[in-house]
C-alpha cells in the first residue's frame, strides 16, 4: 500500500493490540506444553498408539495443537 505524501503509514493493528492478543495465546501454549510433558513423563502414565518419545516430539513441535492432541487422544486412563 502506498502512503500519501506527507502522511505516515498507519497499520490497522498497532503493536499494543498485537501484543495484547499474542501474550495470552503464548501463555496458553506454554502452559499446555508444560502440562502435557509433565503428564507424559510420569512413570505410571500409559499412552495410546505411539511411544512416549514420539508423543513428546508431537507436543513440542506441533505448537498449540500438539499438546491438545496428546491430552485428548494420547493418554490412556489406567
């Protein structure tokens, strides 16, 4: 987008708004990841379908979806 001469470009979303949206999302993602990894490393925890090491890779590298997938489908209640 080309700005008019003499006017500064003003994005629709400023830095404060972006920060206000991203900080809670990042906090939720980190919290879910810590919870899933803590649950995964408990000795008495049984998992479904995949080895614990593969679940750990899924939790760490697939962002916010990885911990949710593990918590919903990877845990086996004993």
